[in-house]
């Protein structure tokens, strides 16, 4: 199976320090930050669904945002029934366990979706973090 643990992330300079300071102010900030990331990821979800390959529609319908401690992730498929999300995205040429050729070319629809929606993601995240900063008069 391909290396599905590979992650592409965006780092905003000073964001970690800002988040740490906000969390010290109020326990509810953690929940707010998770919600901000989740909201910012929604344009990626919508775009990814339009770009995902469709055979049965199951992969497309599995695309969703996940709330994380410091942001969000967008996932296609899951473990179990839809474990083919990673091979479709990353490609799968040869099964390491069996040596069987798979010949699945990469279709990085999630990356393309983020590339298309990047500006909206940044603007949504920034706008909502600024709201929290104003809320606490920082």
C-alpha cells in the first residue's frame, strides 16, 4: 500500500504562539479553534468532491473534514470498507506484501482541491482567529 502517512501541511509563522496564548485564557478556546479549522476546510471538501474519481460514488461521498487540535484535515475514505482512498490519491504500483502489480496511477484530487481553494481556506481561518483575538482583547 502507498505511504498514506505522508502529510502536506501549511505552517503560519507565529500561529503556534498565538494559539498557546489563547488556550491559556479560556478552556473553550480549544473547541473554538477546532471549529475554525473545520469551517476553513469546508471549501476543500466541496472542491474535492467535485474532483474525486467516481465509479460507485462511495469515495466521493466519504470525503469530509475532521476537527483537529490545531486545525483540520480533509480525508477521503477510511479504514475498512473504503481503504482505497489513499491508493487512489497517492497511486499504488506494486503491493509490497505480495509483489502483485496494481498499476493505480496517482490522482491527487485532495491536493488539487486544496490548491484551488487555498485562498478561501486562509481567509476563513484568519478571519475567525482574528475574531477570537478581538474577543479576548489581545
